[in-house]
């Protein structure tokens, strides 16, 4: 499979600075010119759920002599993530520095970010209910760390000037112009620090952003939403109505998170025959949550094609389950694809993985709509 090159951070910083100076908007990957109408371009995108760090995860990852080791987290799914042209997930922690803390106000070690990058993720969203957990310092240091490794991001900004310069986020790759939007329902009651910017779900504000996004001449416009009710496995009326509104405004696809459990996926076909992907919630990507249905999540993928038109050619979802040390009897948390060989798991791991998969599949069989299928490992 195609491997992504992890270029040294100082080179990426210089490259990104040049792009910002030479291009309108924020273009994070400009490779080759767009294809002509008689040539078909393809790009594959992967979306992961909430990347969390509870105190149990932080303690388990600590190593003698200082530092943190997350090398076991993603090694069972890294090859799959790397096989996509672009992989996006939600960073549900701040990188606010010491003291490192879990719920209710997260600040994760920097080593966690490096592990996320090395797992193959290309872009992280930061507009979520925990983005203000460490105040202004947390917002700014998180952005600083992301910038230091050349990781494009969207959702929170150190000030309005930075937001205006880099949002919406434009990605140019494989002949496609992809624009990403990101919003959160709130910040757990914590005020947005004065001067900082957090993209909140506000229709007037979002309508302006969508209008700006359209001026960037995107081939596809994707909204990544932090919304819904925690632990509810079906979307509420507010999510459904907001999804309808976003599609009416011209958003092509919607990826959701926050409930910490998976919710249904729809592929809608509009009056002109165009397909639109709607994933209400991807659930947790990795966490220490242990309640039934919260100990796993999913990734959703899409393949886009472009010639005389741009279309959603294919999409699927992949189920994932997290083995906590108390269950696996290993030092660290491990993310497993559903379908990982039973012979390599202990009896309790097999039981809990099967429970998560059974519940998720029953939910999807009842509520999924349109041409969406499970990717079996």
C-alpha cells in the first residue's frame, strides 16, 4: 500500500509558509494541476472519530525515566490509514502542557500528537467541547504544536486574523480542491478566551463561512460537526434538521462526532442524482471509556471521482474496538479493527469486541440509509 512520507517538521513549516504567502486561502497540499474533462481523477478520504486521552491512558503510556510511549495505540490500523490520500480525525484534547490531565479538562502529552501523525493522519479538527479546557494557553499551545509538525488543522484559532487567513481550510490534492469546515455545539460552559476564536454552531456564522468557501471554487465541501447527545445511538431532531440545512446551503458531505458512540450513516441522492454522505457520529477513535457501545467507534471512507463532474463514487465504514489494559493485561491501550483474529485476543477481549460489533451492526441494519457498506478486515 502507498506509504505517506513524514517530512521533517522544519521543512513542512517552510513549505506551508510559502503556500500561505503565495495563495489565497489556506492550501495545504498543492501537487499537480487539475485534470482536463476527459481525464478521471480520484482521491480517497478517511475520517476517524474522537481522539481522547483520559488520565488512565496518560498513566498507562508513561515510561520510566520520563516521557510517554503510544507506539502500541495505532499499529493494527496504521497501514489502513496510510492507504488513503487524506485522513482526518478530531483531536478531543488540548496540548496545553503540564500538568497532564484527563476528564473533565484535558491536556495530553505532546507524544500523543506525534503518535497520531505517525499513525497516518493528515488533518486534525479542533472545534469540540473540550477545546477551551486549558483556556487561551491551551488553544494557542495546541495550535503551536500542530504547526510545529506541519499538521494542517481547523476549528480553533489564536485570533480572528488567523481565522480569516486560514479558514475555511482548502486542500489541493490529486487534482481536487477540497474545502473543510468544522464547528462545535459548545465548550462545556467554559467561556471562549477573549481574542481566541472557536467555531461554534451558529447558522448566521456558518452561512457566511459557506459563502466564503464557495468563492474558493471547491470540488467538494465537507462539514465536520461536533454535535448531538452523548451516548445516544440515534441522532436527535436538532442534528437531523441541521444536516438538512447544511445540505441546502451547498455542503456536499457531513461527518459528525461527540456522542462517544456510533450513530447511523446515510448516503442521500439529490434531485440531480448526486450522492451526499452523512455520518451522524463516528464515536470514539480511542479512549478509556468502558460503557457498553462507548468502547469502540468507526472510520468512514469515501472515494471521489472527477472528470466533467465531481461525484461520490464509493464509501464504506470500518468498525474499531479499544482494548484497555485492565482487559488486555498489557501495559497500554490498543486499537483493534473488528475482525482481528480471535486467536490473538483473550476471552474477555473477544467477548467485549463481539458485543460492540453486534450492537453497532444491529443499529446500522435498522437505521442506515443508502448505498453504504461495512469494510470487513
